[in-house]
C-alpha cells in the first residue's frame, strides 16, 4: 500500500455524522447544557436556547444518531443525556485518524 492509499484508508474511518454533529454551534450549546445540568427534555433545553423546540428536537435527533447522546422515554417525554463513553471513543478515533495521516507525512 502506498502513502496515498494509506492516507485514504485512514480518512475513510472518519465518522462524518460525529464530525457534523460537532460542527454546529447550537449543538455545542446543547452539549454544554446537558453536561452542566444533566439529562433533560426538549422543553427544558428550549428554555435556555433561542431556537424553537422543533429545531432543538431535530438537533437532538441528529446528535443521538451521531453517538453523542443517549435517549430514554419517561412517560410522554424523551430525556436526553450525553453518552460520555461513546463520545470519548469517537473523539479518540478521530484523533487517531489524524495521527495516522500525520505519520504518513500528509501535513
């Protein structure tokens, strides 16, 4: 395997949903709120954010899909919390991918 193929293989391991979830300022604010205040529902999060509940709900769904959040149903409410272990694992995978690319002399 040549250098370019090795870099391509390393880059193919990047979880684009995870990176995309971290690329939006509103989703970072949601993460901060959940980290500071613990598990929460959409209504409670919306009290701290300027966006409509429907927008926040879409962000939460995307963040759950990306592996940043866990969700559980309590009655009629969906309760969201940060999935620390999975978030850390995905972050470490991203860092390791970058390390591999640097070792191949990409940058």
